[in-house]
C-alpha cells in the first residue's frame, strides 16, 4: 500500500514538474508577451510622471516611492513569467522570439539597476534643488532610452516575424 501511495505521489510530481516547462501555444505566447509589456509600460509611465515635476522646479510627486516599487515589481513579475516558459513547439520564429525577449528583459533589468534606481535616488536627494535633481536625471533618462532601444529593436523584429508566421496581431 505504501509503495502505491509513493508511486502515485511520484507520478503527480513528474506531471507537475513537466507542466512547468510546457510550450505555450502561439497565441498564448504572444498574449503573455503583450500583457507583460503592458505592465512594464504602465509602471514606467507612473514612475516618469512622479519625477516629471522636477523638470519645472517642483518637488517629485509623493507617489514616487510607490511608482519606483511598482517598476521593480513589474520587472520581477516579467522575469518570473518567462523563467520556465518554452516557445511554441516546432516554431522557429517562437524560439527566436523567446531568445530576443529574454535579452530584452535582461536589458530592462540593466536599465532598472543602472538608470531607474539612480534616478529614484537623485529625485529624493534633498540636498539639491528640484531643477538640479532634474539635471542629474536627464542623462540617466537618455541612457535608459538608448539602452532600451538596443534590445527592443531586435525583439520587435523577432516579434513581427513570429506574428507573421502564426498569423497573429502583435500585442
């Protein structure tokens, strides 16, 4: 009896473990990318909106800390959403898209670490007047934009090819 229970438990564990790395269907894959990107975009916009008052000499919006935390949480969730995902089975364009998207997410992490976090710190630096903080922030914003464009260009090309190959609308 004990062997049957252990055998059944082992079978369930094998099914669960193999289920973690099941390939997504093309539409599921496309939708997951779209939903993940939307969360990243929404968080980034809130963060920018919170620091924007500094450009005109006002204090950063009180939502700055929560907006910064939201960017970090969205990025963490994005990595988690794609850590055990396999591209659609037999999809050459899906494999390429997965590779480019993971590169894109890695670049997003670099931007968070090397641009967003220093922007957040500068925005809170009470030793400086708001316009001085903005002067510190502007080059970091430019760098973030440049860094994002590096990985985003290749990701967008791969995404366009994937959508064409699977007759989907890009999300």
